[in-house]
């Protein structure tokens, strides 16, 4: 039996509204699912190797694997530390700082035999224990580049820069890794390498009298100064 025109129009409108409701309901469900997915991801312990570009990089190899000693900061062991990338802190990561390459190396727990060199454009800083290293860029004109350990943060900053080279002298034909630590003061945008009393006075001319008094009182030779003495000196100076 054919329905009257008015009835057909009425039912068509009903069907149209039902379809629209179904579509809207479907979209709402999808949105809810997406929200739940985000919630679930947020609650899962972060797996950086899979979820963040910070932990994508090239495989790490020693420049000379058979050389004596090693090029790593402190010890040739994985240190538990924090990677800081664009204001995100990834804690409890296994790290080594290769002072020969001036690069941070990360151990992927899923592939422990394939350590990764992290791209410094993603790693603005990292910390192991009480040692905080800052990425200072690649501009040679600045006077200090790469990663450097921040020792003092005030009106001036004190950095410790580690470098390594392979010495070919001695009995081992593959050489020996030799590390060196240098100190830099940053005043404004200028870095001063401190190797002598003159360097220190050139970096901080306004504190010349106080610096001389401290060095004389403590009998400190700037050429052999160590980090604790340097920090003590800066704490001693007014307006630093």
C-alpha cells in the first residue's frame, strides 16, 4: 500500500534525523576513544626510544676501541641520569658522555648492545649525579662550544669543559685516551678560558682587588686551580 505524500515526507524526515544522530553519535564515540587513548598513553611509563625523537640517533662506536683507558666522563660505565629536551626531562636513563666525540650516548634498554649517539639539537642538557652539562652550540666564535659542565650559575657562569685525545706514545700501538679539563668563565655573551691569573683578571676586571686578595690569602695558583677552589673563589667575590 502506497503511503500518502505527507506520511512519506514525515518518515523521510525521521530517517534523515536518525542518520544524522547516528553520525553524530559515531563521531562522539571516536572522540571519546581518542581521548581514552591519550589518557592511556599518558599513564604508561615513557618509552623514549619509541615515543620521542630525542632518542633517535646513530650507533655509537669508539674512535679507537683497542686504545687504553676510555673517553667517557668519570667512568666507563653506564650512569643513571636525566636527559633534558625542549623543557621535557627524561629521568632514569642510562647515559655515557663521550668526551672525545663531545656527544651524549644513550643505552636503549630494548637493544643494550646498540648504544645510540643522541643528536645535540634535541638534547639541550643532561645530568648525571650532581653534574649538569649544558649544550652551548657549535659557533666557534663564542669561544666555547659543545657540552660543558656548569659549575657556578650567577651573574657570571663557570663551566668545565672536558676533551679527550688519543696519544700514540707508549707501548700500545693503538694509543691511549687522554682526557683534559679546562675552565671557562662566561660574562655576558663572552667566554674566557682561564689558564692563568691574568686570564682571570681579564675576565673579571671589576673584581681585581678581591681576586688578588683571595689568591694571596688562600695561596692558590690559578694554573693548577681545581673546581672546588674555583667555586669558592666565585662565592667569595661580591656581586658575582
